[in-house]
């Protein structure tokens, strides 16, 4: 009998989307709540639409700072510190997730991506499967050829299996870090190889597999369907170490210390009605409180 499907949600994606899409809101005590309110609504919709049996929501310990920013200070530096009105809402969102019945994970120095990667790796060992709920392209690297890990961009209602990853990016799931090493990632402020775009990166990786195996001798590029092979070979050789470093930063950690996936603890047992009533009432969310408490289960 196949094991359960564990739903792993990237909490910060929903938080930031809600913050930038909803008007200002405040709790009775003046605490900003628009991002938390949007997060709660999205999680409730997810519960209704996907009906998970096992569920976890992961959070960045800090929206900008992690072990990656220690290795590369420019990592996500263009984002700056989170807006003052958003800062207190991260903790509220974790309280919301727990009250709505999700197992919550956060770890100093690590990002939500790393926690999802670690949890997915562990539940696979326990015979379960995982769906990674995010819009972050980096996490396509977790998708498996056997279908036991896929990505779900809930906002777009789009799921990616291994063929879907190839269709979108042109590379295999495990090549996503190499792909980002070559083209860079403007969202995370990671440099690629100057002059190497997506088409060139896809062609090179289709032929050679990994950054370190891309030859400096352009004669070895014969048969690669790309223009300017000589120029590209030179560019990759000149910037290979930078590309490898970006690949390192773009590779998720699959063994975050202290993070354990216990399938019994990940089982979704429904909302904690007492916790929801106390929290939502304190935040002044009367309408969503009534709707949440009236949900079946």
C-alpha cells in the first residue's frame, strides 16, 4: 500500500503575496495584519481544495539573512529588511498555521526551502510522497522522476512533475542548480555566467550534464545546438568558479540539523478550534472566524 502524501507549504511565498496584494489592516491593538489575514485565507482555501491528510508549513527564520547571506553578503541584498508593518506578521502567520492544524517548522540560519527539502527527503525514506507547495523555481530541483515529489504552485493551480520541469526550464529536475549557476537568479541576486542565457545553458547542460563537465575547448562543443560555441566555452571557463558558487547557493539543504519528519505528527487532524477562536478574536477577524469555525472537520 502506498504511503501518505505529505503537503509541504512554503509559508513565506503566501505571506509576501498577501502583503503586497491586500490593503492595510490592523488588529484592535494596532498590530498590522493584512499579510497574516491573506495568509490565513490562502491556507484555509488550500485545506478546502486539497484536503491534505498530512501537512506542514515551513518558514524562513529571517526573510533575508541565512547561512547563504553569510557566504555571499549580496544574496537577496536587493530586498533589504522587510517593511516595518510586515515584521510582526511573520510570528502571527506561524500561530495561524499551527491553529489551523499544520505542523510548523522554522530553523535559525536556514530558509523555508531547506526545511521543505529536508522534510521531503525524510518522508520519502518513510515510504511517503510529498508535494512542495511554492512558486519558487529553485524547488523544482526536488521533483523526482518517479513522481513521489512534485511541485504545486497553488496560486496558478499548476503542478509540475519531472516532465513539467523539463517543459518549463528545459533541464532535468536535478540540473536546476546547474542551470541557475549558469544563468543566475535575479530574484535572489545570484550571479550567473555573463553572456550565457537560458537557451545556451539548456543546450550546454543537455550535452555535458554539469557545470564542471562543460569543456573549455570549444571543439568539444561540436554538435551542441547553440550559436557562438567558441564564445560560450570561453565565458564558462572564465566564470566557472562563480557558476559553481552560485550552484552551491542555489542547492537546497536536504539534511537541516534537528528537523525530523514524523508522519504521525504531520498528520492533519483538523483545526484547533479553541486556538483559532482565541487568536482570530484577538486579531479582530470576526468574519473569517465565523467561516473557519463553521467548516466541516
